[in-house]
């Protein structure tokens, strides 16, 4: 039976030893034997409803092989040399663009995904995938600062608290995300530059900001900032909004803020990789998730922002009114969506983070 791998849902949490963990779900024996159908899903850790995979297997008779990855870079590297057999993957928007250009994902057959209509209009198109030919939004959200209220004199509503001079006040009590692009992009926002800057001077300024602040950082690791907050190891954590929202009920001293400079506005999307062996089943899986009750159950577990209008109607008020999940529109207005800027910039992100870690 499928179970969560951690006590607290975390979209970005590293699998132990960075090894994918496979979970094969039970299926209806008679139906499975007759049809022998399977779908191979490659997703972020604990980024699904508690019973979603069992429910899908029971409803369709399709066996689910479920593997986990830690971040977009791992996903991209795994598929770069060819699809090892996955049918459904869940890259973030800029990696959707990157994988389209690399020929790594295939066009969807929207006639097989009738529940696409349940998505809000703004999620039925996108600059990273015009016409949504290759991708279907699963969740969206922001990156901001999770913090312990008792440890700060005021709301840390600027990236300066974790990247700038103010970070010195919290030396040894700060965690950053490990994704190189994310941290460079947040430094760009702090400096007042476009998140998608390709200006090498601006990018090097962003690297310098991170290099100076790194001495105040306790952890640059996998996505466990919310756990570090819970344990008291850090007071400020650069984190995905849903991860912080998921632990707030466990400790009301924890909160989340989207800095006034704005941050990253992201979408994670279902895609079918090139060479998928079970294309029909992949479409069935995606369509199943977009059922309002199913998508709502996923959101209840993950605490990320739903793009599904029909599912939103099923969510409780505490979800809909939670500013960690749905930040104020005036703050969202300062956010930007990451774009794929080419291999030269991607390489700079990676090399810069290597230098920052070594500083």
C-alpha cells in the first residue's frame, strides 16, 4: 500500500541517499491480469494524496510504479540520455520549456484529458508552453521565507534577512534551498533585477550577494527547511510555500512571508516523456488527478495551491484563506515566473553555486 515517506508532506524533500524509491501499488487481480496495464510515474517526494495512487489503481486496474526524485536537475539528468521507461513526469515550468526544446517530452492528446476543462483559464495556457500542448498544471505556488515568529523582531519581509546584511542578525540560523537557479534568482530579485536576467554583470552581482551571506547560513541542502524550522535548528528558511504551510499546524510559532521584492512564481506540470511505453495509461493518470475530488485530496495532503477551479470549491476555508498558500495579490504582482534561458545560463547557475558552497 502506498504511504507517505515522511511524517510531514514535503514537495522538495530529498530521498535518503538521493536514491529513487519505488512503490508498486496493489491492483485488482482479475482486472490487472486481464489487461496487464501499468503506468510508470516519476514525481517529487510526497507530492501526492495519501490514497491517490491506491484509488487510481482500484478505479482503473492500472498498476502504478512510482519513483521519486529530489529536484528538477535530477529529473533532467535521468532522462537526458533517453527515457528509461517513465510515462508521467512532473517538471517545473522552466524545465518544461527546456525539455520541449531538447525533445524530451511529447505532445499531449487533449481529447484523452477531458478534465483539463476543470483548470482555471490562466492555467490553460502559458508562456513556457503556449497552448499547453505538452503540459498540464498540477500545482502552483511561490518561494519565500518560512520563519519562527518568536525569533524575529518583525516580519522578515525582505530577501535581505536571508541574503543581505540583515542576515548577520540570524547567523547560523538560516537555511537556503539547494537549487542553484532558485538561489541566484532570489538574489537577483533582492538586487532589483529581473529574475530572468541574462546580463552577466547582474548575475555575478547576485553570486557575490550569496557568497557574502553564505557565512551566516547553517544549511544549503535538500528541501528540509520546514523540518529545520520545526526542530529549532534555524529561524529563517528559504522554502517552497506549501512545505511551510504543511508544518504551520504543527507549530503555530512558524509562519511564511513572500518578500516585498517579490519572488518566484512556479508551476509544476504533468508531462509525458518521449519514448513513454504506456501513453494511453499516462493520459488516464493525468485525467484522473484532475478529477475535482482527487485533486482536492492531493492539495489537502501537500498544502500547495490548486489550479483546479472545480477542486477549489471542495476545499475548506482554512486552506482558501491561508496566505502561505495564496499570498496577497499585491505581493504576487511582484513575482516572476522562471524561464529557460539556455544552456549557458543553466551552466552559470550550477558553477556559481559550486563556488558559493566553497566560499
